[in-house]
C-alpha cells in the first residue's frame, strides 16, 4: 500500500524518481541531471516566482556523498549576495532524523548562462563591463568568506534577461580525471598552477596539495601587513582570478582564449601569451618535475595584449593584464580589480559587500555517516528564509 505524502506535501514522478515537495511548488520540469543530483524548474505559488529545486542523488549513500551534500547546503546557506546564488528554501518530506533519505534545495531559477549567451551573440564592450563588474563583485564576496570557487567557467555564471549575473556551481557530474583530459572546456579556465599540480599528480601518482610554494616566509619580511595564512589564501584565491581573466577575454574575443588539447598543450597555449616564466617564478615551484618541464621550454616573450585585443579599449586590456599573470602572487585581487577605471561607470563601492566569515572546520573533518546526516538535519531545521521571501502572498 502506498504511504501518504507528508501533510502539505505532494508526490510527483520526475525522470522515474519520486519527488515529494511542498504544495507551494508547482509545475516541476527537469532542467538538468548528473551523478550528484537532478534540478527541476518550478513555479513558487507563494512568491509568484520561478524557482530551481535540486534533489541530491542518494545523499546519504556514503560518507563522501553525505559530506558533499552537507557542504553544499552549508555553502548555499551562507551565500547572501546579489551576484552569488543563494538559498530560498530547503525542505525534506521526512520529519524524523532516522527516516531522513532525501532533501531538496530551492534557489532562484536562472534561465541561461554565460556559455550559452556567448554562443548566441557577440557581447558589446558595455555589456562586458557590466558582466565582469558583477562577476568580480560576486568573487570579492566569496573570497572574503575565505571560500575559493575553483571551477569558475562561463557555464557557472548564470544570467537573467536583465543581464544580471550570479555565480553558482552546477557540479552535477563527477569531475573525474577523464573530464580534465583532452580538448575539454572543463580545463580551459584552469590556472597554470592548477594544471602544473595535476601534471605532478598524474606523473608521480601521489597528490600534492601545495605544488606551488607560496614563498611566504621571504615575503612576510617584506610585507609585514599580512600573516602567512593570509598570503597563502591570497595566492589560492588567485585561481579564480585567472579563470575570471579567461572568461573576460572570451567575452571580448568571442572564442576561448586558451583552448588546449591536453594538459601540456594548455600550458603551451598559456605561455604563448604570458611568455615563459621568469626564474623567480620557477624557483617557487615545489616539484622538481615542474621546474624541469618549465626550464625545458623554449623561451618565448610575453605578448602585448593590446595587439591581441585590438578592438578592446585600453581600460579593458589593463584589467586582463592584471588578471592573466602567470605568478598567482602577482595577480590582482577581486577587490583591487573593482577599483580599476574599466568599472568606474558601474561602480558603487558601498554595494561591494563582504561576507561574514565562513567556518570551514567541517571541510577537514572525517565523521561517520550518521553524524553527517545529523548535522545536515540540523542545518535543514535551522534554515531561515531570506528576508524578502518571508511574506506570504497566499
Ligand atoms: O550553485 C550551487 C553551489 C554553489 C556553491 N558555491 C560555493 C562557491 O561559490 C559559489 C557558490 N557551492 C556548491 C553548490 N549549486 C547549484 C547550482 C545550480 C543549480 C542547483 C544547485 O541548479 C539551478 C539553479 C538555478 N537555476 C537553474 C538551475
């Protein structure tokens, strides 16, 4: 005998799986699916808006899935900024922890993304200005919370018909090594230090989380305003700035800037433009393999970006020059970039807000499955909807 849906909820089949959702969400239509979950668009009767609902795929099937699900919920709960996807609602049809199997995340529905938009049309410099301004505003907020996106690409920049941009992370599919191999969009926006790290990983067979030495001790003496931890964080967040530079370049060119066919080719493509690195960069590399590889490359000078982007204004090229630097420590930060003349028309400095600190201690914690489940249930129960979606219209 079929069990009745929770009071106030109804059941519906989506792509041969049962969804049990509150009555307020109507007209569910699948818009995306992958190993980690399925997303539907829906009409929110209470707010009179279109929303996206994500059902994670068997989130408590293993410790790894449970930790991932917990992390996505915590991250989305923390994000409260116009240019970053945030959480409108989170629900589960189960009322007790021991019966918790599924939960659902509700977000504003975003109809298209920058990847699709760039395929459809060439963007005017004015639109590039507005879109990059919003991307950097979102990045400033994310980085201020101590969070690194790590997979910024046109497909992870959602855009609405008013050209408003939100950073998100679809992450529906596994990012296996194979997805990073060959002629693939998944690698074209990755910073050189990340690619060098993968090459090291695949060559030696063991992971190295700090392939690129920060060289911080020496730096600390010269720049005593920052702690070693802060400086480490600066060069780690710089991976997102590189991606942002690649995205801005693609907006201006109408095609990807570094379209490598594999890891080595990707680095070659990058260095054709940045030039081969100076000795001070090479000494900072921790892996001997990477040092040898870079030293073996025929020396090429840096290209002048003004000639490569001949149709772009010099203010636009100035932004690219500061983002697409091989050395992560030299790249501009999101907050510094917002101060460049290219953004002065859109700039409202007091609106470029920072986040509350995000507690990442759980990211480095190993817990048994039932504990991840308990923490997730607590996060679901303690969720409070954003202020402007609280009033009821029904
Ligand atoms: O966007 C996420 C997500 C975001 C995230 N962030 C951490 C780094 O900074 C940015 C935010 N971390 C984990 C996950 N998830 C998500 C994305 C798209 C989606 C559902 C969940 O499906 C949609 C959303 C809106 N419109 C259409 C489809």
